[in-house]
C-alpha cells in the first residue's frame, strides 16, 4: 500500500467521527508528511464530510444536553465542537443550522 492509499484509507475510516484536525494529528503521529496529509484532507469532499460529522456530533450532543436551557446548550455545544477540533466556520454553520432546523427550532 502506498502512502497516498494509506492516507486515503485512514481518512475514510476516521472521517465519520473525527474532525480534520484530529485526522491530521493522527496521520502526523504515524509519520505521514504534511504535504500528503493536506492533499487528501483539504479536498472539497473532506470538507463536506467534516461538516456532516460536525452535524452528527452536534445532534447527539444536543439530545444529551436536553435538560440544559437552550441558550446555555448552544454555548456548551460550540465549546464541545471546538474541543473536538472542528474549525470555527464549521461550528458557526452547524449552530446556524441548529437554530433554523426542526431538531432545534422549538428550543432555540
């Protein structure tokens, strides 16, 4: 298996639960060059997968924090996503979706 195939396989395996930052750090720990890592992780497909992952993580966290007041829940959610390594633009997008979608509109 070539390095590029390894990076793509690793990314495919982790993209449903990890942020791009977590994937980059995992690959760096395994000795993969930054150039090769960013080639795969910075693709448009990877960005879309990261947004979908952030959304899944946010939905799960939103349900877990159901007893928390909605305004505090939004702050906690943003901090949770930030700790998980999601970039601020993705966090803002997920929070705005949360405020406009059915799964959060009644609480926000």
